């Protein structure tokens, strides 16, 4: 019942903001041509309240500013997506994600900036790490990631560089016995990670906000070495494969395969973490971590059911492992759930989402702009 109680809180607190913005959007769309071919800026914002075991009671807000940077009917929409929350026990998170399509879509710049202080959980490393009485610890973060990907050889192909940097400090161990007693843990006190690598993407989606066909296939690497300022020597490779099928009448089946693999000696806080708002929704983030992290998930996205509200169903499996060669099916973790979508902009297919996820070791409620993948 707690889950549905907080869903009601979300709707009551955000409804007036959404309605007023939607009315403005409706009047704007009425004056636009069928295909946007002019520069303009649209935006939306919404408040929310939520509760989770990780954060306790939290108050936050999100939004997005989206626009096209040149006059062409086929121009991709750029966006800037900020979000924040503050909890009753003093945690906070501020995130800004710009995604820009420049030079007539010939240069894509994706970036993420985050400033946060929150209670992470550390149970040790591996997919069978035991329960401990007090797994929490407080970490402070300042981090950024930037991918510069110009088009090369083909309009669907972007090849460029990836850079990420993170300064994490263990502000308070909060009595976590592993962090207090085991000084051999890599990154026990925090540290600076700085990594540079390649980023390749093949994009055939028909819409980057709400794809109904095509796919997005990306791979990028980060090499964390002393010569780029890192306190730790290790490497990271991420492969993210997404495909979309329009089954019939705007019923969309979305599928994703995700793999993170690390080599060397990464700090414990930069290992692959099972869970989150996009992968393995419903799993407590940080309960399991290791150098390899994989997820296979799918979503069934229904067309608008009532006014601008829609519904999605999702399910997936995932796990962590010491390496790709040591992945074991016997320890795989399932996750499933449903989500509510509010179509803010019919023309650009911009949506506000709320997902309720259930996993083997917990559940969660997630708020964001547009789809999980």
C-alpha cells in the first residue's frame, strides 16, 4: 500500500504543474506545422515526493528543455535534462544531462554532470555477497562524463571520444564493518578516477525521445591511468544494444542488452552496480557489485489509454560476475514492474515517466523524463 500511497502523492503534487504546461504545449502545437522545421524552445518541469529504503522520504523535481539547433524537418531535438532531490536525512543529488546535436546533426555531444551526497550500500564484491547488519556508508561525489561523437562515413554512424572523471570521498563509514576493518579494499577512502577512451554509436531510431522503430547500438571505453590524472589503473568497456519494434497500432516492444566489463583494479565504488532507474528497476542499487555487470530487459509500451496517460510493462534479468567468462546463470536476478507515462508533447513525443519495479531483493519507484532506454 505504501507504493500506491506515494503514487497518489506524486499525482497530487505534480498535476497542476503538468496541466498548466500541457495547456501551453497544446496551444503551441496548434500553431506548429505537422513537422517541426523551425527553431524554438519547449520545456517542462514537475515536482515529486518519494520514499525508498535508500533515501527515506525525499522531495525533488525534474524537467527538460528541448529544442532544434537548425532548420530542417529531419533535425534531431537537442535537450537539457536537470533533476534534483533532497531527503529528510540530509542526502541530495543534482544531475544535469545535456544532449546536443550540432553542425546540422554532424556532431553529437552527450554529457552528464552530477553533484551528490548519499548513502550507498557496500556488502562486499560478488553475486553472492552475504547480508551484513549495517551496509550503509555516506559518499560525496563530483563527477562528469562527456562523449563527443561526430558523424563519420555514414549518417547513422558516430565515432568519437569518451571522457569521464569522478572525485568520490567516503564522508562517513556509518559503522560499515567492511569499510572500517578491511584496508585492502581498493578505493577504501575514495579517490579520483579519470578515464579516456573511444565511443562508437550506430543510430537508426525514428525518434530519439520515443523510438517506435530501428535501434541504438553503442560501445564505449574508458581507460583510467595515472597519465590522465586517475588514482587507480583500470579499464572499462560498456556495450549497450537497444532495438524497437512497432508491433501494431503504436504498441511498441523495446529490447535492451547491456554489458559492462572492467579490467585491472577498479575502486569498489566504480564497479558495476546491479540496479538503478534505467537498468534492473526494482533492485536495491549497490546490493551486488563486481567487475562485470549484464542486463537483458524488455518493455511493452502501450499507446495512450486515457487522455495523455499511457502504460508500460517491463521485465528483465541481470547479474554481476568477476569476469565475462565467469558469468553463471544459476545466480541470475529477475526484475519486473509497470510504469505510467504522461505524454507532455504529442508532436515531439516527450513523456514524463514513473516506474514501479519489483526485484528479488526489494522494490523501487522511479521518476524521470522519457523512456528508461
